[in-house]
C-alpha cells in the first residue's frame, strides 16, 4: 500500500519571489488495484503521481510505499513503483525499443545475449516484435507508449504509475493502451483526462487546487467533477 500522510509540496517562484503551493495537506491510502486521479490542468495530479516513486519529494509530510519512505528508501521504492510519462519520447532514451528494454534489464542480466533475448521476449509479449529494432521516431503513438510501458514492466515493479497514458493517442491506440493496462496484474495508479478510462477504475480521486476534492466510486466522483466543470 502507498500512504501519503499530510503531504504538501511547495516550489520556489521568482516573480514574485516566494513559493507556490502545488499540493496542500494531502492524506491518502492507495490500496485498490485500479485507481484513477482526475482534475483540471494544474490541479496537482502529476505532482501527486511523481511523489509515489520518489521522483519528487514532499516539502512536508511523508510518502510511504510498503513501509518504505520515499525520502530515505528511494532506490527500493523505485524498484517497486514504475512510472510512465505522458510523452513516451521523454522516457525512450535509446534509438530502438529493443535498446530501451535492454537498458531496463541491464542491472539484472549482465550477459548481453541473455539480456537481448529477454528484451525480445518482453516486446513480443506486447505485440512489438516487428518494431523491436525500428527507430522510436518511426513508431506510431501507441507503439511508442507501449514500448515505454514495456521498458518499465521489464524491471518487474509491483505498482505502475501512469501520467495521462492515453492523452496523446488517437482512438485506436487509446483503446490498445487502455486494454493493456486493464489486463496487467499490477496495481495501476493513473492520472487522466479520459473520463471513460477513469470510469474503469475501482476508485477515483478528484484533485482540485492541490487538495483532494472527492474520493470514492467512479460514478460518484466523475459526476462531481462534471458538475464542477459545468
């Protein structure tokens, strides 16, 4: 389980000098298999997600993953919690999907032949065999998103955190990625503007102005959000 206890995040500002409050006294226990965060742009969703594997540390409060504090146990937390970005090109750092998945496996598989075989097996599992050695710039949006996802899954985390995984995709690729996420055995916590995708979660959390504005069933919380935006 992931627990956020009294978590606030402030970042410095230059004009005017001071600090901007991004999250304010957030208290959450995240235990469900599928959790969606929704809310307007700038509400704090992405900030909250980045706290879950220590990409960002709280200014105040604690984030604890299975008993591990993100501030003091960052390496162990990141082995448990994988993270995918909205734009897969922010994550795919090598020329091909095969290269990227091999990079993820490097710490666990020192032998290059074994590592490459394992990387090909991961890509094959998600239908990316034919594009394994293609340039990431020649892939479709869905293929890029899947390649980025596989590079994270290859590390074998127990939790997958996804920041707007379908935002940049057309309908076909959106459905492809959504289907892959649905089928994963991992706990998946995602932020999304795709309310149909959010409705497939067990629990939805509405973030507004850095606070938890609603938390509960998809129908209840999405309804609250729709009314607030009307």
